[in-house]
C-alpha cells in the first residue's frame, strides 16, 4: 500500500516538473511581449563589423522594449528568387518577430542582389508608418546605403523609427501626400502650397511697383478716350462693312472622378502568403 502511494506521489511530482517549464515560458512571453528568439540585426551579407552590430542590437533592443514595437533590420546578398516584400514578410514570421498578439513591428530589408531596400510593417506599425512615412525614411537612408555606410544607415533607421512611433502615439502620424516625396531623385520635398502663394503675391507686388514707376515717367503722351482723335479729318472713307466671326469661348467642366485609392494618404495593406496583413514600401539605393 505504501509503495503504491509513493508511486502515485512520484508520478504526480514528475508531471508537475514537466509542466512547470511550459508555464514559465508562457509567463515570460506574456510579460515581455516579444519572442526574443533571434537577433534584431541580421547581417547575412557580412557588411557590419561585429562591434558595430553589437551597438545596433543594443539600440534596437532598447527602442523595441521601450516602445513595445519590434524593430528589425536585415542585410542580404540574395532573395532566393523572392520579391522583396515576400522575403521580408517570410523572414519576419519565421523568426517570430513582433510585439504582442498583433505582432507589432517594422523590418528594413536591404538587398544587394538588385540594390533594393524594403520596409515591412505589421500590427501597430502599419498605423505608425504610413506609405508616405516609409518613403520618407527610405529617402533619408538610401544615400548612406548607396555610399556603403551601412552602419550609419541602420543607426539612423533606428532613430527614425523611434521618432515615428513616438509621434504616432501622440497623434502626429506622418502622412504627407505621396506627390511631395521624390523617391527617385535626392529625397527633396516640394515646397508647401503656402510658400508658392506667398511667392506669387510678392512677385505681383514687385511688378506693380515697377510698372507704376515706369508709368509716372511717361508725361509726353496722354491716352485718348476715342479712336477718332487718332485720325486726320477726312482721311477715312468706309465704302463697305461686314461682321466677321473671330473666335468663340467654350467652357468645359471635368467629370468628377473617384481618386481615393490614389490619394497617397494613409497606409496601404496586403496579405502575405501566410494570410497575415502587412503594410510596406521600398525603392532602390
């Protein structure tokens, strides 16, 4: 009888010990919010020295844990025949990146195969990083990427992510019209409409001043009210008159069109091959 009781107690303790680690892992994930299975800096291309990579990992870890949004960067020589978006999203899911249930996070993929950069967003990051915001970030870092300053580009990417997330939480999401960002040139932004109006107004004022000054100097000739004053008496003899149609003025009104899908505002989304929702955008460097 005693042996039977001891066996039952031993089996109970053994089962408890086997279940305890599972509870410990679950509790740790729930408290931390991140899986923390892989580094947030992935250098498949070997372009970041170890010392600089350690600094980036420390920077990205601090921002991610403070903001509760994952921040990841990957340098790759080849995309294995995939599109940049597919590669980035597959890697994001394979490494179990993202914070919380919605897997909030942002990943920058730098591919040297065709010199592409691509930013993938998921969860809250889709809201914080709009299409225009993604292009803005790309324009800020592609200069360093093109010149081989990969650490500088990655470090600046981290700082920009920190700023964008903070602004989004304060209700200031970057959402400029897409037409204001020139992704193919130097990243310059066109002047706001208010400055264009001010420039036109200043030009009109200056023109009036110049014309007024010139007019005041003309004292020898006065404009006549009637055309007869310019004719010599008896010099005009009209023998025939006709009405000739010279031109017409036609006003057309354009038909209103639905351009909501091309407005460039907000974040466009799509489903990954696994069925998860992502935002994102990219370009060349």
